[in-house]
C-alpha cells in the first residue's frame, strides 16, 4: 500500500526478527491511520526538505514483535505512531536537527549516537500522534 509519493506500508512492517520468529506484523487499521499521519506530517515533509531517501529501520511493531525486540511496554511503535530512521549520506545529528527545527512531532530522540563512531552511529526515533496532542519532546539519549 502506497502511503505517499515516497513511502510504502511495507517499509513500516518489514522486520528480520518477525521473519525469523514467524511473527505476524500486520498492522490493524487504527495503526495504519497513525502510520499515515506520521508519514504525512513528519516523514514525507522531511524527505521533501532534505531531498534524500529515508530508511525506516523500525516502524510498526505488533505486540509480539515488540516483545521479541524487547521494546518498551508502552512503545508508540505498537500504535503505528513511531519510526526509527536514518538517511545514508546525511548524519543522524543533521537529521535530528532538521526535524527539530522544521517539523511538528510528538517525540524526537537521537538514540545511541556516538560521534567517535562516525556521523551515522545510532538512529533517530520520531513519533507523531494523529490526535494532535504532540509534546514536541526532543532529546538525545546516551550511547
């Protein structure tokens, strides 16, 4: 299913962990609505702004997949509201700053970035809630 000119639903549901463990990672309609809101409000505008493809490392996670990857019990990934992203050839710090300075979001985390490991260490976690109650919480989490 195409979500926007540059994003497809499968990018948010593919998972090596799910494949290895036979976990169904099909999102319910409510999660697809949230994924679409994330794409429409954050990811597609970001893609247009930086003019580079964005890689979705982790998008939607079913409850079983979230448990298998040891995700937070209240992870926004399980609602379709979050994605962990990278953009090859564009540093994770620059990606974080581009979102923080230009877009409306719920949570924005630069996770496990270590400058000594290069510009693409770690990843950027971004979330958006379709109900409009977005916190604008941006921070860097330790490596």
